[in-house]
C-alpha cells in the first residue's frame, strides 16, 4: 500500500513532516521524519510512505494483519507541531 499526502504550501514555512501509524484509539507510533529532500520520491509533489508486509518497521515473520492507518503532521520552522491529518488506511502489500 502506498500512502501519500499533499504537502502544505511554502507560505506555511514547514521545516519537516512527521508520519505516525495508529496503534490504538488515541495512540500513535512515530515512524519517520520527511524533509523537503524526500518530497515527491513516491508520488510527484506529495510526501508518502510505502507499507509492505514483513519489511521494516513491521517484521512480522509473515503477512502483517491489516488494515493499518497513518497520519502526518507538519512541524513549523519555530518547532511547533500542527494537528494530525486525516487518516489514510489500507492493507500492506505482500513482502
């Protein structure tokens, strides 16, 4: 599964983005920091991750149960983290 989000416009002065996986109601696991250097590597003009079963950070020893849900936040140049995006959910692709 590929999960992508639209980055905020430059006027928002985003320093980087944080990607989280939802683990439970109200509980999230920080997976990655995405900087401008990584924007567009998966989908032009967007930031994203590829969720594949049995690949870091989910070494399950087999096909991971799905679906999984992710959110992204923007961190300003002043160090303030914004609210969670809308969740993007799906089942991982085979490993």
